[in-house]
C-alpha cells in the first residue's frame, strides 16, 4: 500500500495481519468471479477490489493507493 500521510501508514501497520487476511479473502472471492474471468484478469479490477477492502478496514481517507507488484497471469 502507498500512503500520502505517515499517520495513515501507522494506522494500517497496526492492523496489518487483519488487513492481509482481508486481502486474501477478497482475492479468493474475486478470482472465482465470472467478471474477473471475462475481463482476462484485469489488474485494475483486482486493485479496485483491494482498495475497497482497505476502505472498509481503514476508512476511505486513510488509503492513498493499493499497488499490485509482480502480478503474473498464467494461461
């Protein structure tokens, strides 16, 4: 995650295990959805869903951007 305010980063760090768990749950649900399959696993859809997870856990104003690094698609 990328933060524009160190206070928001500290808030996220305090609950990082729960946030990672939320990401795993969201990804497992997301990757099974037909929408993702039809979009050819569009990273923008995945990023958008993970940002929603952050918003639910941290509040909309806390997160600046969720970044997906090193994502590969396997055929």
